[in-house]
C-alpha cells in the first residue's frame, strides 16, 4: 500500500526496490493519489534516499513508460 511505503520512509527506513517499483507503477497507472505523491516527495526531502534507493527509483521511472532505443 502506498501509505505504508510513505510511512516507512517517513520513519527513516530504507525502501526496497520492490516497494519503489510498486509506488512508481501506482503513479504511472493513477492508483496513487496526488496527495500520496506529495507526501512521498516530502519524506524523501526530509529523509534522503540511499544510493540503492536512488538507483531503484531511477530504474522504476525509466521502466514505467515507453523506452526509446
């Protein structure tokens, strides 16, 4: 659930690649609300992402749409 991912990051925990992928897929298919997206962005601002989280986020964003070769 998006709120559990937000809570986990808010509490300073490290997100898994699967959690990040789930959240980004929710953003891409409109199952995550604008409020949840804003809350996620705020938690990342206050609790920075680790390098593996950043890589997972970048890959999830890349893979969420059409990839042009």
